[in-house]
C-alpha cells in the first residue's frame, strides 16, 4: 500500500509554466525594452514556492541558458527563440512567437530533472534579482542565501534585500519612435502589450549611457534584444 501511495504521489506531481503579458518599458525617446511575465504553478518538492510570478526580458533568458549549459555539460539544453536584429516591439506576431518560444524553452528545462538542482534556475523563476546578483547569490558571494532571496520575493511586492540597493543591470533595447508610439491595443495571449514611462527610480534602475546624436540616429532603426 505504501509503495502504491508513493507511486501515485509521484505520478501526480506537476510543474506548469506560462509566459505572457508582455510589457514595454521606455527609456528616453529612442530606447525601450519588453519584458514578459512568467507564471509558475507546481506541487513539486523541488520548489520553495508553489506559485510565483516574475518578469524577465529576453537577454535574461539568454543568460539562464548559458548558465545551465555551463553547469550541465552532459545535457543538451533546449534552444531559445532566435535573436532577431529586426525584432520590432510593435509587431504583435513577432512578440507572440517569441513568447511561445520562451515558454517552450522553460517547459523543457523544467521537465529535465537534472536541471532542477541548479540554483540559478530557481532564482530566475522565483526572485527578481538582476543577472549579476543571481550569479553572486548562486556562487555564495551575496549576503543572503538562495532560499532567502526566494522567500523574500513576492509576486506583487518585494522586500529589498540588504545588498540589493544598487541599480539592476543596465541593458536597454533601442527602438524607433514609431515603435514607442505603439497604438498598442493589440492583444497577445489574451494580454495587452502595456506601455508606460519610467519614474525617476525606474530611470535609475534601468538607465543607459546616452549616445551622441549620430549614434542615436543610426540605432533608432532597429530594436536590439
């Protein structure tokens, strides 16, 4: 009977992940980036929280994949949707396809048991730490543990960590003025692509070095990942 119960519990274990609700963040007149909401729901003992929501951008997914690849040499890590130098923040189909690819990537990773032991995966999914701080925390160089970082993160409100007062990684995407104008009432996966201007604090957190006018004119034609 005990064995039967144990097998039933194992069979009923699930990990569900959803990527959607894209949001446009503006940085000045020419620059912006999109991040995506990651919703995780599970009853797996591998996770400290059974439900969580966090927002991540494409280049953070790129970091996660590289980290998993370095730590799991014998496992083939799934591919991300390809980087597109002409990715447009206002192209609904491009954003939709990217979200689909990101979700498939996470679903495959989460159903690969050997990858579930990587602390960087858990920090990526259940904390809002920047890439640099996730790396430091995973290496034991932060003033808080992985468990503390996850426990102190809330999907709606985050308790600031002791040494997390510095700005997050500075990484912005450039886009054309028409992209920022977005009559973004287009709905993707049932969610609108929200656009908002950053507050002073947001500008500090996501600030980018200013380019000279020549560079700005050249850069505004494309959106960088």
